[in-house]
């Protein structure tokens, strides 16, 4: 892990979080999952860098809370 | 009218071998007269290596089966002396289109540059391809080349020995035995040879069923590959439409899992499906219907002693990408010059292990591509389907997602990077012609570069001098001189920024080594290495 920026990087973090949740409002679980999939692909393409993407996938896979 | 695949082209005949007191020894026996076995036999015969093909059948394959033959395969067929009749008969195409529902989301051009003799693809029924290959083989035999094709001579037992293979052969006149120095098994995905030798064939099995229907109709669809995800006429599934010669159209409809195969094959089930796709008023006739599932798998090793496996017998892929028959032709192309060199005592058996290395590499590349396409076409999990559908939805609105719509990545020859026969590259010449790569074609004089390469090793000297030939340890390389001045295709593909180049090209037209100028000791060393004469390290 060295290319993926995991430090705070969004100027208006609270605003972004609220917008993310609002975008999913009133969606079924299925439609919400589909929206997330489209969002992941859009963001991944914007990032482009394969190494960063691999690091992000690993970071996401490893940060699941033990339940 | 009797159709070509119903006509015995090499009917059973009783041969003297059947009456011999002791089994007759042959140099090479090829098992199976499909595209791969025929390619191997033609290649060896052209090299004056005696070769016998035994086939359990006496005619070309039933139904169109493999239909897409890629540029590299056509170049191989050109070298085998039967490329032109295929191209004359086939339908040429370069463009693929992908539709979601009823709207186009993506189009691709498989040959976005000119300066090649052959197109990206032709579509040709496998029976036509085999017919022209049988014709070529018979012409070679008639001209005195040492090749023979025996129909309805079925191998039913095989035994490996130190210096030969013994084959028990069943015929309409009863059994007989043969011996062979080498056997090439090209007997297909269900290879009886593989089974008789008790060899593995592991990989992934996919559960979705696909319906193939070849229909004869007058239609004005363009000569392109059309692929649909979730079309109105086959909801939730995929579909493929492809043109073949003689007004035959290949239609491939995904049916899903857990279906009744026999019921789905019945015309009363097939015809309504086709009408839903083509329209109620389109008149068509069914030529061939088949339902298939597919596997992506390979043998662990393609060489087992004196038995060498090629084509579907050695590896199997899904049909998306046309990587089955095409890669089988690459196998034969890779193997035959090597076997000829070994049989002529000009190279050690280690050269045959390089066949294993290079074609396992090729098979893995094909299996990877084919598996990825299959994953998109038949998602195996909810998450996989979720992302596949996300790609399709995005592709309708955003350019970035369109290349991600994987409806099959179509066959291209692989580059044997780090292959055991390559000489390390220290030049800054173009990447596409690096050692291990198939030499790309380019115009040359009145003809084409690939047509000017011989059947042996070639030294391609571009805008620099090289001796007419180099002989090293029984190996021979002949020089082909060319100039890239006023030849921008040759310059771009072989020189890049450099002013000159010398390429050592193998008999299968893959690059073995290259330099900017002729260097005799380096070339001699590269030639030895390309024939496994200096490869001391064990091959994987």
C-alpha cells in the first residue's frame, strides 16, 4: 500500500456523505446495489491507475468489521 | 443435393500395412483429420517428413462448427498452400457490434490498420475449411509428397515404448497394428488418445446452455459480428448473429441452465425462437441445430513421451473469441517445424519441450480471455451479474464503459515472451516485433512479407547487409533483404526509430532474435538457441 490516498481528501466530507445517502434514498436494496456498482465503475475509470485500483480493492476487502 | 459433409472424401481402403506380418513403422502418425490434424499433416508433408493420418471418419465434419478463422490462421494456411481458396470462399469481416436490448452500445474494428494481406477474420464453415485442406493434402500426395490419409481407420489402443508408439487400429476389415516414431494426437475435445493414456484434462465447466442454429436465408444484415445482451427476442440472455458463405447464418442463443436439451433441439421449439429474432415473415431453412455447454480446461502437459497433443485434444475454451480452432492451427504451426528438425537430426528432443512451453503459454492466454468473456456473458454470481449489468447500463451513456462490454475477445496469436527459444532483446526496435512475437505482415515489392519468408529460418535484413545464408550446426537460415524506404508499413512494424534491422525469424514466422545490424556470432548463437541446441536449462 503506497499509492492509494487514504488520508482525508474530500473538502466537504459531511456534505459528500449526505449526498451519497440522498442518492440512494427510496431505492430498493437491489436498485441501491446497482447504483453502487455503477458508481464504483465510474470512479474506478476516473482514477484509472491500475495499482491504485488494486490497492483500493484490497483496502476495501480488508476493512470489513468482524461480526 | 448431397451436402459436402455427407460425402465420403477419403473412403476406407484396405492398405498393405493391414496384411504385414510385423507392424509397419511410420515416422509420424497423426490421429484425427480435423483442421489441426490436417494442418499438421500438410506442414510435415511440405517438409518431406513422411506422415500418415488416421481418422475414424471418412468425411469432413458435420455441421458448421468452427466458423471464424482469424488473420493469423489465414497466414498459416497461406504457408500451407491453401489460404487462398479459404479466403475466396469465406466471407470477410473486420467489425463487431454489441447491442444492449435493441440499441447498439459498442462497435469494434479488429484490423484498424492496412498493409496486411489478410483480413482480421473470415467466416467459413468448418466443413469447407476441412474440404480445402483435404484437397491440399491430396494434391501433395498426388505430387509425390509422403502423406497418406486413411479414412475409417480408428485407433482403439495405444502403447508408449522407449523409441516408438504402438497403435492398434480398427477398420471395417478388422484390426491391425502400426508403429510410429511420433504420434500427434488431434482427436478433439473428447480425445480417445488422451483417455487411452489415462491423462488429465482439468479446468472449469460452465453450466449455461447455448443453442446453435445455422439457418439458410436471404437476408441483408451486414457482414459483421452482432452480439446482443438481453435482447427483446431472448430476454435475460444473450444472442449472436454471424454470416457464413452460401447464405448460411449462424445464430447462437443463450438458453440458461437446467433446460431439457432434447426438447429445445426440436424444430417446433427452435423455429419460434428464430422467428422472434428474425421476424415472422422472414423465410428460412434450418441447416444444423446443436445445443452445447462448454469448458475451459487444458492438459497439464501437451507432450507425453512420443505422443504430442494439439488442438482441442490438448485444450478447450468457450467459443466466445473464436479461440478453439484458431489456437489449434497455432499449435500445428508451432509443432511441425520442430518435429521435422528433430526427425532430421538437426535439433534435440528438447525442441519439442519448447512446443509444450510455448503452446501451454498460448492455451493459458486463450483460456484466460475465454473465461473472462464467459464470466461476462454468463455471470456466475450475483455480484458478477450486478457489475456486468452496471457496465451495460453505463455503456449506453459513457464511452469508458464500452470497451468493458466483453462479448468475446477475438483470437490473436500470442507472443511467447520469455520463451525458451528467444534471444534476449537489447534493441529499441518496435515492441510488436519483439522476440517471441509472430512476425506481422507488411507489403513487400509486388507481394507480401510473410509470403516471402521460406519454410525454414529466415534472416530478414532491412536496409543493411547480411550474408546470403548462414549455416550453423546443421541449421540453415536464408537471408531476405528488404528496404523500408518508401515502405512505411515495414518501417513502422520492424524499424521504428532505427535506420536498419536484422531479424531472425523462425519457420513458424515468430521472431527469435533481432539486432540493428548483422552480427555473425550473435546470429549463430541465436540460431542454435532457436533450435534448442544451446538451451541447457530444463524446460518447464
